[in-house]
C-alpha cells in the first residue's frame, strides 16, 4: 500500500511539471523528430571527418606535416582513415619515428593500418623494420605478403623474396610478376626462365619482362625465341625486339620487324634511329629520323650524339639549333662533343649559355679542360662548381682527382679526399683508384698506400696503381712485395702488372730478378710479352751497362722494335758514352718518328759529352730544317692552393728577384760543400763560366728555391718537371736538401726522386 502511494505521488508530480498533456500521437511525432535530428548530426559529422581526412592527406602530400598534425590534434572525432592518413603521410615524408609513434598511439588498428605502415617502410628501404612489423601483424592479406616480397625484390634480396613467395598462402599476378622481375633485375635469368615455365597464364608485361632480361644479358637469340612464342604482343614487345637486333648490329632484321610492327609509336621509331646511330650508319639514321611522324627528346638526342661521335659537329650543331625544346641532355651532348673534339672554347660558350646545368654538365666541361691539358682551368671550374652548390658525383671526383695528379696539386687533392670521404665514395674502386693515383703522382706514396688499404674491394687496377707507384718512386723492393701480396690475394696479374714489375726492377737495378720475371711471364701467368715488356727489359739491361745483352734481346724480339724500344737503347748509350750505338738507335728513331724532339736532344747530349760540337750544331740545324722544335722545359710547384710555373731563366714570376738572390746564396754554400757544375751537359760550345751560369737557373732549381722560401718548414717541397731532370740539377738538389735541411720530392717525366740530407732515393741510378 505504501509503495503504491509513493508511485502515485511521483506520477502526479511528474504530470504536474509538464506544460501540457500529450497523447500517443504526439509522443510518436516527438520520437521521429529526435531520430531525424540524430541522423542530420551524424551525417554532418561523417562529412566533416571525410573533409578533414582529405585535408590531412593534402597537407602531407605537399610536405606540410606540422599543419596536418595541428589539424589532427584539433579534431574531436577521428576515424581509422584519419589515423592511417597521418601514418602514411609521415612515412611518405621520411618521418619514420613520428609515423611509428602515431601507429603506437592508435586506439584500434585495422588491417589497412598495418599494411600502410608495412608499405611505408618498404618504399623507404627500411626492410628490417618492415620484417619486424610483418611478423607482428595479427592478420595478413595478399597485400601484406606482396608488400614484403616487393621490398626484398627491389632491394636485391632475391633469395629472401623467393622464401616469402613460397610461404604465401595465396598468390596473384602481382606476386608472380614481383618475383619474376626480381630475378630479371638481378641478372638471374635462368631462375627467371624456370619460374616463367612453371606457369602458363602470363600477361604480356611478364613476357616483355623476361624478353628484356635476355636482351640486357645480350642473349638475343633467347630473347627472339620468347618474342616468337608470344601470342599477344604490344608496342613494348616490338620495340624491345627491334632494339635488340639493332644492338647486335642486325639492322636488316631490325628493319624487317620495324616494317612488320602493327603499330609504331615514337619509341619504335627512336629504336631504329638509335640502332643505325650505334652502328655508325648515320645516313640511314637520318632518313628514319626525317620520316618520323613524331619526335621526342630521345630521338633528337640520339641523332645529335651520332654526329658528335663521328666528329661531325656542324651537323650536330644544326640539329641542336633546330630542336624545338632542347633538354639538359642535349646541351650536355653538344658540350661533350665539342670538348672531345678539342674545341674547348665552343664547349665553354655553350656551357655558359645553358639555362640549367647538372653534375654531368660540369663534369663534361671539367673533363674537356683536363683532356686539353688546361689543368688550371679545370680546377678553377671545379671551384666554381662547388660555389654553385652542384652535387659532386663519382665521375667529377675522378676527373678532378686525375687533374690534380697531372699537375701535382696535392693540397686540392687532399681537400677532395676529405669531400669524397664525407660523400662515402672513398672506399669504392672508382673514386678510390683515382685517389690512389693522385697520391702516387703527387709524391705522397705513404698516403697512397693508406688509400689502397681502405679500398674495400680492390680490383686489378688498384693493385697495378700502387705497384707502379712504388716502382716510379724508386722503391722497387716494396713494389715486388706488393706483387707478392697481390698473388696471395688471388688477383691474377695482367700485362699492366708485369710492366710495373719490370719497371720496379729497372728503377732499382734488380737485373737478375727482372730477368726471372720476364722469362717466366708466360709460364706462370699466361702473359705473352709485348713491346712494353721488351722495352722495360732493354732499359733494365742498358742501365746496368749490359748493352750487348740489350742489343741481343732486341734482335730476338718476335716483332719489330718500336721507337720507345730504340729510345731505351739510345738512353743507355748516352749513360755509358757509346756514341756509335746511340747514333744507330737515333737514326732509326728519326725514320719512325721524325718529329720526336726528345731523341734529337738525347743524341745531342751524347755528342756534347764527347766534345763533338760540330755534330751538336748539325743536330740543331737538322731540327730547324725539319721543323722539329725542342719541347721547352717547365717546372711547377703548388703553394697556398696556387700552381706556380717556372721556365729556364724565368723573368715573369713576381718574386723573381727574391728567388734569384736566394739561388746565388745557395750556389755559394753548395760550392763550399764541394758542388761542381756538370757543364758538359750544356749543348753550346761556350766558356765554362757561361755554361755554369746557364745551368744555375734551370726551371727545377727555380721551383725548389721558391718552395724553400714559401712552404713552411717541416713540409716536403714537391716539384714537377715536364722533362727528365738534368744531372746537374739532380746533384744540386742533393746538396740543397742537406744545406737547408728540407725534403724535396721531384717528379720528372720518368720517375720520382726523393731528396733528403744530401741523398736521393734513386741512389743515382736513373
């Protein structure tokens, strides 16, 4: 009773609080109105979420990650799509940590979320994280499996890709094509073939993939067999096969396919143009080019390249100027063409006109200057390249390092070494070998060996370079130790290796050792001696005074000796004063190379040493009558990142007065130590005092004096000479090194001389 009273009281109280009484119809209308309101709010909210998701995606697409994050943080409602948009956006912008944090914070992940994260890591090459994530996935679909397979395949992990393929619970065409492409791209064409034959229903793109793999391997017969088996072919099929026949020089067959192709696009026509160009058939290439209904930049560039390769620069220039929209490749082709043809001024003119340059443009121009013996221009342009902010690639590093080596610009070369190290190029063969050669040619053989040790995968060029470096520096025994290490490392010596070995023996006077290597080359290494090997042996025997042995070896050569071989005999004749043999050798050289000025000078030196001044004058007249000009001697030295060049009796250097005064002081001090000028080397019949004065101002002496005055104590003085150092300068620099207490490293056209404390590394055997 009490409960009923409370209930009734409560009901009356509620009824009295209502403004009016509603019947059942009113209640129904009110309920429907609430549902409509809820539906409108829900639709509006869903619409806002979609709009916000699109905004987040757009922010991420243009790299505005902070704006996307700000919008995400401001949202009161988020769907799984919202979270996925943030995760994929961070991954596409290489913000792995932020993507992973977002992934970890996500309240509820779906399969799409896992696949987004997995795909992001795969696309950015982070396979370790991708595999960890894949193993953690609560469920996987075919997209998950294909993502991981694709990651392994694209990064060259073919065996891992195959393991994933074999484990897949189901496969689709993407799976099959992913593994097929992995095999083809990594050169495993037999595995690709076996996979292909294990399945019948391949699409055209798969046939094209396998056929392209055979073409890249230059297995054109197998490629054609695939082509002939194809039931359906598209333009790619025809174009691939046309290019294949063109590459192997089968232009008739390529033309037949071209004529038979049911549909030709611009690539079909370009394949024919390129084929004719590659085989030097420019008239046929131009005919096809002129008939093309449509041309692209590749078509134009192929034709331009054909003309530049044949040195037909006028034709190339005409096409270049007619090209509607020349791209950067077109400009680079023209610059390279002019540079390789020695027209460096025209190359530079085009280079200056370029609307945009890339690393290839700079490298082509730098290489052009280097090949034209304009080393300083090459280095100046390299400095401009750095100032312009252009990325330096391996090719540019190699070219500039070679230029530094040519002019012994060690300071700049060392700076380049630092940049190569930061770029990660140092340990590879391509740049590593260039660094190695630079240090060898700049006289820093210890630094060269350090570079050699740091090259991870040494090839035969690496071993040959360090071996030849030690040989040229006069460290013959170290060179032979390198040779022994090379054999232990399992690297097979080649012809260049044996030239280095024989040169090492020649520079060090190891006659018996050199002879043993020479006569065992064929037996031990399968190398047949060529002209360079014989020249080294004749030089080795001649320097040791065994002129008869040298003559007999030359007589028994299996081919006619060349000018270099006779030159080695002439050099030995000069050392030992055998005028008759020297005259005979010189006479033959003059017939072979009538403009070889060096041989005239060698013979003149031989006459002068014998006091035959009439013959010296006769040589001078003969040179004048035949138009042969003696190559002027130059020496240069690098100081404070600048190359200073000197000639004999130089009057142009801004510090000439200071240099000459210092040389006079050195001359007095040397004479007190017992130095006597080698006046017999002067090819003029003048008084001894005048001869002495002429010798005093040779270019290498001027360079050494400038180095002593300029380069801080404790650092070696490195001088380069374009000709052989003369005996007088060689003796003088030995005295100078002792008097001033400096190390002098002199590189002449034949070898290095390390002077220290009155001695030379060559042991006066040069």
